[in-house]
C-alpha cells in the first residue's frame, strides 16, 4: 500500500488548475465485483454462478454464468434473469456498458432468445429495448421485435462489448438509442418509443419450444450519465500491458517491420528495471514500411472522448545511438483519421530528447545514452482543444505539467523507431515494461505500476 498522492502533489496541483478529472456520475454497477449477486434486486431463477473472467475492458474480474434448462419456468416464462428495478423516469438519459459471451457449444434455435432487455412497468408486453438471438444472428430492437436496428452473425467464445446510450420516453420523437459494439458505432442515434419507468433484466429468457440447455455469461454492467462514466476503467487493474511478459510480441496489435528481426526480445547491455523483459528495436537504412523508415509496435486502443489514460514504459539508448539532425520518433499517438500529424510525439532530434504536442515542442532535454530512462505519459482524450490534456513524467519527475489541446479520441499508440528515410546508418533502442492504466494507483491506494513513485 502507498500513501494517498495519485502521482505527486505537484501533478495533482497542476490537474486541479484545470478542474476535476475523475468520474462523477456513475449511477449503478451490476458487475459482480462484490463477489455476489447483491447489486441486482431480484433473481428470477436459481441457475446463477459467479465465475472468474479475464480480458474485460474495464478491468473487471468476475462474470455470472446463467443457464436455462427445459421447463425452467419462472414468472410466466422459461427464463433465468437478474433484475435491476429502478423505473427510469420520462426523459432520463443514460449510458450502459456490459459484456456478454456465448460459449463455443451454445446451441441456438431459429427462435427468440433474449439476453438483455429493458422492460416497462406500464404493461407486461414486449420489452421496448431488447437484445436477442434468433438462430445464428445477434439482434438489437426497440418498440417491438420487428423493429430491428442492428443484426450481426453470432460469434461464440468471445466477449461482446456493448455500450448503449438510451433516452427513456413514451414519445417516439423524444426517446432514442445509440449503440456501440466492440468499440464501433453500429446504430447511430435513432428515435423511438423507449418507454418510461423501464427496468433492466439480464440473463437468458427464451422461447419455451427450445429443448437444449442454454448457457450465457454476462459481466461488467455499469450505468452512467456520460460516455466517460462507462468507458473509463475502474482503476482496479492495468488496462493493458505491452511489457513482453508473454515471451513474445502478441500483446501488441501488430508490428510494422521490414524484417522479423527488426523487433526482437533481447536483453539490453544493462538489465531493464526490475529484470523486465526488453525488446530491441532496430531500423536499417532502406527499411521502408508504410511510407516510413520504421520498426514499430502498434496498439489499437479504445480511447473514448473524455477518457483518461496513463502510459508508463522504459527506454534505453545504446552508446552508439546516432546523433542526427533529423527526427527519430520513439512513441507516437496517431489519429485514425489523419496519420500525417500525430498529436503526441516523443522523439530525439540531434542531441535532444523532445516531446511535441500538436506540432509544438513542450519539453526538451539533453539525450542521455547507456542507461534506462522511465517515461509516464498522461493523456485525456478529446477532440476539443479546451478539454484534451497531456502531461509527462521523466524518471518520476514532472517535466510537462498538464497542457490543454486536442488529443483526439480513438488514437492508437506506436512504440519503437520511425525516422527520416535519408539516414545512412542504423538506429537501435531498447524498450521495456509498457503498461497502460487509468491511475498510477488502484482502488484504495493499491499500486498498478510496481516501480517508481516511492
């Protein structure tokens, strides 16, 4: 356990000048992180089992296994559902996020199987908002099952990540929904009668004609008033690691290399901090990849508007690292819609180490070779230049207080080397320990990053 400062008093004071940066409007959680089903008001059925889960986007570690067998009759239907009774008022608007997984042996008949629904207290008819299977398709409908707004092939054995923005109303011109699936918008804002006084049900409710046993897993349910509330992790675990602890490069989405040996797990001349595995990154003259002289690791991330991320990693510049009057980028945050101008670039230029933010240099210092250096980059993602933020620690010392500017949601991260194509000599660096989190410390002060900030 560590004392209360998140990063340091200096950085906290700097953040405070820009106002609060924490979640403020999480309304409710049904994510089973209590270790039981107590977050849900009613259990319609008794076939619920909490199981460990991994790979969930908000760092949750538990899921519920819900199953329905033939003749599992409960409350007028063949179901096994958890219920959250809240009766959302007319005109209320919320964001919900959760994950659902269908096992590889799930048997789906050509009939309805509802796995998440918002029902209404006004009448006992068709749920005004529902997610259901029908045969080999997964579907989202409002008002009635025939008004299907989205359908996609059923993929088994993976977590499906849903974010639903809904405004509850009995007026078809007031109520609306917007849906994200696995980070992509699949239903743009669509108006309809979403009904007031709705309550949430999750589990499995199906046509009684089905004879097989159905098993579904749910995790991570959270309700908030903004996208930021549900998109940001809970800070109880690292969001992602690209630290090579798997013994390979599979933690990264892809590599951009001219040859496989350009990025390889290899010890640096000096061992990495805490004995972490390191990767050697080498660029040779003529290594042209995607219009650049580069060797880079790529991490495609879900950086939503308003989400806050911290990236921490170590870098080592060998004694023969070249000093040239051309940019050699070490880390970039790239826009998906404009690759020409990354908003954030950490690079060397001559004998300087520099951080540029929207093409303006905000930090520079003399380049140091033959030792490990530690970087911690804070980013608040936003297309709005008055909302986005960047800050930097170098060797656990604040060197760039929070700077305002557009950081652009849905950026992706690149680590390695990308340099001018006219350099006649090779360049090599070593990197280690890349970890992404939403806080340097977890809930209650537990550390996410195991080193630094003593």
